[in-house]
């Protein structure tokens, strides 16, 4: 009986240990790979002017991949405001999260194929930008030609992306949807004039987005190649 009770305790302890190791933590790699976090932090700091936030570590890669799920769960650039709001809500993210996270488009570029229909079919596009954008994104061909999504300061993490929306300078249809007479206009106006509010909301939303659908421990794997399962 004594032996049986010890094994039950051992099993309980093992189970607790398994659960504990299968949780995200900011210190997940501190003993197994002590230089990881510092190395990542200095590379990210050198590359991005975005606000700092604590990233919980230890997430695994998926053991499956699905083109159809990626296409159904990731909002396309032709999305309406209503679909952007509902798509983020399905992942437990608020409308404020969605608007703040869209502010990531203060850096980076989009391919012509992703904004062509806006250039040639929409009237709420700033006419001082339209000619230059069309010159680099013809009605046919040039699908991969790039334009920055923040036309004012494309390489700086700031509020200029939101100020651009106030002047109809959104390159993606989905971005301009955030300021086109709907429920998110007021928040865009706020972020356009209050960079600290944007940075603060962005950091909080990145943490929440980072907890969507997390796999830990044996639920996932560490892929040898990021783009395919082992
Ligand atoms: C709100 C829904 C979103 C839509 C519809 C959307 C759509 C797009 C599209 C179409 C591009 C251009 C890709 C290309 O042409 O190759 C893009 C680029 C980008 N997106 Fe988003 N996005 C969304 C949300 C986000 C979020 C939440 C983040 C991160 C917080 C993000 C970060 C970026 C970045 C950094 C780029 C530039 C990539 C580069 O220059 O290589 N986007 N997005
Ligand atoms: C178009 O953008 C310019 C800045 O490039 C701005 O001065 C102008 O007001 C914008 N036009 C509209 C209709 O918002």
C-alpha cells in the first residue's frame, strides 16, 4: 500500500511538472539557451522603433498546416470594416486591438496585386498620391511592385500611418476602411494625434495576439524549417 501511494504521488508530481513545463513564460529559455533572449532583443531593437513588451516564450510550431484555414482566418486586403472586426473577434481580439495592430503598417510594403483594385476602382483615394501609385502599379502586370503602406514615413514606427488615413492615403482598402465614416474613425483620429496612446495600445494588443492559439509542449513541435512540418 505504501508503495502504491508513493507511485500515485510520483505520478501526480510528474503530471504537475509536465503541465508546468508546458506553459509559456518570459524565462522559458533562461537555462536551456541563456543568450537567446538577449540576442533576439538586440536584433529587434536595432531593426524596429516599436514599443517594448514582454513576449512569453516556449510556444511550439504547429504539426499541421492548412492553406484553406490560412485563407479563411487571415483577413484579405479587400476586407470591409465589418469583416475586419468580426475576423479579429473570432480570435478573441477587440476592435481596438484590430485598429492598433493595423498600425503595424506604419512600416513595410505591399505588392501591387494587393491594392490594384483600390487604385483603379475607389474614389476615397488621395488624388495627389494616385498618379504616382498607378505609375508603379499598372492595370495589368507588375503584380509584385511595391508601395509603402505609410506614404509619409515608411520606415519609422510612428502615428503617420493613421494621419495618412485621415487624408485618404491608405494604400490597402482594408487600411482605409478604418477611417471611412464607420465606428473606428474616432480611434484613428486619436492615434493620429496621440502616438503614446497608439504605442501603448499596440503593445497590449501584441501581447493578446501572441496568446491566440498557442501550442505548448507535446501539442506542437519545433520545426527544423519554419515553412513546413517536420
Ligand atoms: C487588419 C488586417 C490586416 C490585413 C488585411 C493585412 C494585410 C496586409 C497586406 C496585404 C500586406 C502586404 C503583403 C504583400 O503585398 O506582400 C501586409 C503587410 C504587412 N503587414 Fe499586414 N495586414 C493586417 C494586419 C496586420 C497585423 C495585425 C500586423 C502585425 C501586428 C501586420 C503587419 C504587417 C507588416 C509588418 C507588413 C509589411 C511586410 C513587409 O514589408 O515585408 N499586418 N499586410
Ligand atoms: C491628400 O494628401 C495631402 C498630403 O499629401 C493632403 O494635404 C491633402 O489634404 C489630402 N487630400 C485629401 C482629400 O485628404
